[in-house]
């Protein structure tokens, strides 16, 4: 273990409160590649390393849930070749990592409109979920074909259908009933949202769930994101005062 890494980890342990749920907008793969004169897909491929590093860092820090934005609803509008490359990276990731993830006690779930994926990618999703089922150390949510607005519309539609069938009284719909109709129904809201590559946007990511999430933006491009960067985000979080809209009593 490098001294950098262990020093940060030691500080996290002393700092006390570790975020239970960390979500990440992995951005900057394209710019990372372009800056090196490489095609964009080289950036996505390199991004797999940062995924591996983040999983290791989350396990070491004691995070319970790590949620990664891997492919957005809007990404379907990218050129066909890039979509194909991204799906290829997903398939490679699954075959390379699923056994190691299971050994590390990581349970993977893929959340999003997965019915839009092609047969090979759907098979990859099935394989990674099956191989890692029951992992107790860390839950890894891969958000694929995911959009925050689409998720909310879908939830509204399913609640409306239940109401129409007479199985749900409209006045019984509250925030927790609504949250139970989202893809993330089993999870607490993220405590910390990390975005790489310096953009100051939410980009349609977990719009409902990030209401009170602490934001951490780093200029680092995703393929360069290391365990030390992950720990820096957690250390920063440990200095935040979370008020959830209330006041702190002196
Ligand atoms: C944003 O960079 C990143 C993506 C659209 C895809 C993220 C995918 C990976 C990191 C691949 C590996 C992940 C898994 C889970 C297998 P961008 O292309 O928008 O970069 P740019 O803003 O610099 O163009």
C-alpha cells in the first residue's frame, strides 16, 4: 500500500463518519483520450481502471453502496460507433471483473432501462448480477441506460396504474411511497456525489435521490481518478455539516 493511500485511509478512520452511499458521475473519458491524440473509446476503456480503483477504495473506506453513472439515457444519442464501444467496454468489464468482484464480496446490480440494451449487453448484465449475488461487503450499482427524469416519469406511471386499478389510494402517495417506485428502491439516498472533469452539473443523475446529497467536484478526468482521489472526496465530506434543511443547535 502506498504511503499516500494509507495516510489518507488513516485520516478517514480518525475522521469518523464515512458516507454510507457514494454516487459518481464518471466524466471526462473523451477529453482524456483527445488530450493524448487517442480515439474517444480509448478513454472509455481506460475508465475501467478507475472503476476498479474506486471499488477498492470504497471497500477500504467502509462505504456500503457505490453507484456509478455508466451510461445515460442521453448517451443513446451519441454516434453508433461510440455506443458500440461503450457497450463493448461493459461486456469486457463483466468478463474481466465479475469473479474478482464476487471474491471481494461485492454485489452488483444494474439499474436503468436495461430492456433497451442489445442481447449481448443484457447477457453481460445477467452474468455480473448472478455471479456477484449475495456479496455483503459492498453494493455496486451500475446505472446503465439511466436518466433521472425518465426514472421519475416511470415511477409516476406505475403509481398511476396502481391507483387506476384501485390498489392504491392517491392520498397515500408520499415521499417514501414514491421513492419505493424508483430503480433505487432498496437504497438510502447518496450521502456524497462525486463528479469528475470539473463540470458543475447534475446531468439528469438521480434527481430525486440527491436532494440533500453533498457534492464534490474534482477537475481530474475519470481515467486518471485514483484511490487517493476517492479518499480525498471522503475526507472533504467528513468536514461538511449536514443540516437537511434544519438548523444546528448550539
Ligand atoms: C463520460 O465521459 C463517461 C461515459 C459516458 C461513460 C462512462 C463509462 C466508463 C467509465 C466505462 C467503464 C464503466 C463500466 C461500469 C464498465 P465522456 O465521454 O462524456 O467524456 P467527455 O465529457 O470528456 O467527452
